[in-house]
C-alpha cells in the first residue's frame, strides 16, 4: 500500500425530507447566495422546499449555471458576492451547479479574475464556505473538492480544486423526475469513476479493491431497477449513495489511479458537446483493450468478481470481461461506438492531433501517448 | 435505506515514516500533553520518533493509561491539563490510550468530575482538541468519537462519546512487534465490529452490505499472512486499514446495527478480565445461532459472499456459515468456548442475573432478553 493522507469533512445529510434541514444547517449570521442551474428544480418541487427552509434567512438567488459551467456565467455571481457581502453559498441542482459554485466561492475572496484560479492554483486564497442540495447523482462533487470549469472564449475546459462542501443534502425523491438519459449517464459516470480508481496494478490494497468492486457490483445490480422504475425509492437511494461514494476518496486510499478514459472522453465532449457519461462508456472498452497486457491481472480480477467470469485463458477472460462491460453500458441505453453518435474520422484525427501536440502522457504509468489514444478511438468507431 | 447524517472529519495519515509528520500537524501555539499507556512504545521505537518530531514544541508526558482505561488514572491527567494550561492532547499507543485521552480532553474543560461525563452526557461542554499515533489496530478509536471507560471504585464500564480526533497517524511498522495474541484479538475485534453493523435485516443498503463484506473478506484473506509474518508490511497495512474502516461509520450509513455480541462480551470482560476480542469470538457464534430465524436471510448472504457457501437448505447453510465463522476464529489461535478459558456456570449465572435485573433488551429489534442471553452462553460453554 502507498502512503496516503485522507480527510473528507463534508457532512452528508441523506434521505427523504432532508431539504428541510437547511434551516438548521445554514448560518443565520451570513448573507447567503443560493445558486441554481436551469429551471428543473422549480418543476420537481425542490425549489419550493428550499424557499420554505430559507424563511427568515438573508439570501439572494443566482440562476443559470449551465451544464459544463462556464466561467463567463460564474463571473457574474462573483460580482454579486463581492457587491452584496455574501458570506455563504448554497448550490441547488446537479454537479455542474455545485462545480460552478466551488469556483464562485474561491473567486469571491480574491482580486484576480476567476479564470486565473483555474489556470494558476497559486492564486487560491481561501474560499467562502459553501454547501449543496444535489439532485442529479453522477459527479460526486457533493463530497469532493473538484470541479470542472469551461471557458467559452478560449475554448478551454479544466479541473479546479477548492475545499470540500460544508454539507451536502441528498434526497433520493428529487431524482424521480430526472430524464432517463441523464440517469443512464449518471450510472455510467459513477461506474467509470470507480474504474479509473480501480483498474490499475493489482495487490496494492485488497480492501480498496473490495470497496471499489462493491460500488461496481451495486451499480450493476441496481441499474435495471432504476431503469425500470425511477420512483423506486430504495433503488434511487442506492444509486445516489453509490455516485457519492464513487468519487469522495473512500476507495482511493493508498492506491494508484488512472484517468485516461476521462481525459480522452473530455476531448470528445469539448469537440462534439457529447454528454460526459456517454463519452466515457465509448472510450473505456477501448482503453481496457489497449492496456490488456499491462492491466491483465486487474482486468481478470474485475471480470471474476464483478461479472463472474472464471473460466478460459487469460486472453479469453479479458475479451469476455470487456464484452460484459460494454454490454452493461448498452443495457443502460447508451451508445458504445462513436459512429452511433455520428462522430467520425475528423474528430478522431483532431483529438489525436491535440494529444500529439501537447505531448500528453496518460494513464497510471504515463505511458498512454497519442498513438495509443488513436488506436483506442479507431477501435471505438 | 434509512435516512442518515454522516460526517467524519478526522485526517488519516497512513504509512511508514508518517510519525515525523507530527511536527507539521501539531499546533505550535498550544501546550501539548502527550499521553501513553505502558512502556511498549519505548521498546518499539515509537517513543523515540515522537520525541524527535516534538523537538521545539511545548509539551508534557503523561504515562500509565491502562487497557480498559480507568477513570481513576485519567483524573490525574485532567488535573495536569487544568494546572498546566494544556491546549492539545496527543495519544500515543493503542485504542485504550486514545479512549482515555478522549475523556481527559472533555473533562479538562468542565468543572465536574470526569466520571460525570460518562454517566451524564449532558455535562459535556466541549473538548480540548486531540489527536493520536495508533500502534495497535483493533478498536477503530483513531477515526471515531467513541471510548469505553472503566471505574474501578464502582465496578462500572461504560461508553463515552467525544468529538473525532483531529488527526490520527498509522504507521504499519509500529505493529511488527505486537504480541501475536494482541494481533489475533485485533483481527477478531475488527471482524466482529463489522458483523455488528452488518448482520441485521437484508436489503436496507446493498452498497453498505458490499463494503461490510469487503472488510470481512479482506480480514479473512490477510489474517493468515499476518499470523505467519508480522513483518509483512503490506499485510500489516491491510490489517491496520481494515481495523480503522471497520468502525469509522463508513459501513454504517443508513443501516440498522446490532451490538448484542459486544454487550454480552463486555460482561465477560467485566467479570473475568478476558481480553475484549477474545470474548467476542466466543459469543458471536452463539448469537448467530440463537438469531438464526430472524437473521436467516443475512446469515445466508454472509455465508455465500464471505465463505462461499452456496448449497444446501437454509438451515444447512446457516449451520455451515456459523461453523466457518468459528473455524476462522480458531485459525487465529483464539478460544471459542468459555470452558477453554476456565469460565464456568457461576459466571454465566451472574451475567444472566445482571441482564435480568437490568431488564436489558439487546439486538437490532431489542428482543434479545436475559433468557436468550442465557441460551447463547450455555451453548458456548
């Protein structure tokens, strides 16, 4: 096991009716900015519950944080924080709303522009405290420090790290009305988050392996129930908890990670606007196949413990494991080939060009170069 | 899934050489009381590492916190805290040293006697911050709020809850020199902690089930390696991490618990001085057998996923699961029958008398009364 430092102070408040606890958790001596995405929280009743809980608090509303939150939008909220003396931020919505709020909270306490924080972490000078009510289980943002921020003007999209949310409220009933495609992408995103922390060298931490496999097994088991009936409280609660536990550091203690699939997926989103979770399920089987020798031991373990594949040669087991993984993604109703989405040769060439020019090396051992990326993408056409 | 609130802010600092990080983590503007148990930390080099890291800090040492820490001892440390203006506590040793320190830290900031805190939680008035260097993996105290405190004068032993440790440092090399019996009891304690959070109603949280089973599977796999070679770093690290993850709330989100085995075990320790982990492995198979109808579904799941028992009638599977569990405890070199430790009829009668007089009802559904306790103990003779 590698040495590690783990800490995650976020207070997780989980269950039906918990949005009312905002009245207890929010500070009464600070002016609060409540941030929202589009209007879905008005349609599903979340907004009404929040307003009810916030009676008697001093707060403002900021609307319009979009999926893949744009720094151009977030700057407006930063101005409001500074002008209005905001002391606490509450994000209400999906992971993007919270991601954007993480940047607003940090940008509100410095003089530099918000995008500076993304490009140059040294500018970070602390943060306003922030919390969330999360309605779309996928990103894990509710219990981690990360955010992904886009800049329309420069065509860039990068990760940013703030501190952890003070608290996050997760009420599974808020997911009942989510569009099924978003749910499918959320399940896929959760699955691939775990894979990126798991599909590395074997034997580093048997316990972390078991916990990663535990999230994968749970997602695989609950996915058909979720797909069948989005009003199944227990199924949605299990999906929601799995999404949070998939990316809050709990399965990452003392183990290496490998985010190659995400890095390649981000480029597809950047070029084609494809939903994040959808890109991941296209890319992952290709990465597994290209890394089949280096990762053979872990792929075999994954196949055995998650898909029950216990027979055949190593190569046969790896083939069947990759096929089972792709089959699971297809069972979610997602495409697993670029061509299904009309993504062609030109996009592949542009992505390969970008990785070649940047000299980016991906993966656990930083040995996934542009040539391997090209082979991954060509087999996913 | 049940509604829940989860929060665990402890910073976990894990790995070889991490004791040196004390110099970075401890406050320089506060007077520190460093608490110890007996002298084992002087023999294994931990004390020297702590003293080296504490160069330049303003600190005092307090020695002599015993296994099953006694309030009589802890009061002396409370007096020192008050007289010397101590502002931070660092426990160095096993779970008992830290348990005792949790009480010292809370008693140092109130006027009432320390035992008042144990008997009447309303007396709690905050705490001095505290942290730990843990050298015996077992109790999980390093990442939870709990402590168990004894009172020699009154013959009582109760749980006490403070806040979480600020940080805990776990260096697996500090466990290399532990007495093998302590290691066996630590493995057993970890296993039973998980069972008490797991062996309840099925289907409440599939993810928490998987994570609990993951700790159990890991402990079962690593135990022979630990028993064979206590200098195996990876094995000891896995055991150490499992002990912490077994009782820090990570496997307890939204699920019921059932601490009947611990409650019965505590009585054996109180009457006979038997080591805690040793009592648990005697009691657990009896509790499983007595609760075999109520818990049949979970026992079958446990048998299948942890012991690979997949065939036979439900009753046969339960029998084989209980037998496999007892066999595992015996493989640790522990006794699994009261008679092996010379504990006889008189002790059983006294324990049953106590439960009858107190009217205590144990278990997930509070339906384990003195009559069931008697049946449990008689079959473990």
